[in-house]
C-alpha cells in the first residue's frame, strides 16, 4: 500500500540481487514481513512469493487474540502448501492456551514467547535475545536446506 501511495514499483528481481550480494553463510539475516503471507508486494507478487524467491526459511510470529488460532494455522498450511521451510513459532503476548492449540495442530516447534512489555529498550531486547537464542540456534542447526 505504501509503495502505491508513493508511486513506487517494487522489483522482486532487484531485491533478489541485493539479497544475494549481502547474504553470507556465517551471517544471519532477518527479513521481516508485515501483514501476512498474502499481502501484495506489487501488482503481481505476494509476500509468500518473495519468501520463495529469496529461498529463506520462516519463523511464524503470532499474537494471541480471538481468531489467532485460525490465522496461525492458515499461515502454517499456506507455507506447507508452498513448500516453504518453517523453523517454528514465536508467540507474542502473555501466555494463553492458544499456544497449545496451535502447537498441537502444527508440525512446527515452539521457539519461544515475547511477553507483553511496558517499554521496548536495549535491556528488553537483550533479555529476549538471550532467552530465545538457545532455541533459535537449535532450530537453525537442525535446518536442512
């Protein structure tokens, strides 16, 4: 939407070229999408297509709200149908039983949860980086391309 507002054309081939240039085997890159897999990147490409074009695995991040089980499992199914590798789940917000409902119906492991926080600062980011690091390293070690 913002590209349309600013009259900018997003060129996926250009993104692939730039991504390949900065991608290194010993360097972790995070590509964050907003809005979901079926969000248009341009007039012909959805975010799921960009993920496939970049050949990257996904971590599904989901919040816990009414309808989140449905949204999370539909996302999981869409990734499976598109043969996109999924490393696991990160849940946002304080614990709700939605986590178990999702995990029970999904083949992907829980990586962790980022709880509701009053303030985002360096200390909070470090806390979650330290907390999630062991599980992230484990799923990355087990990931087979």
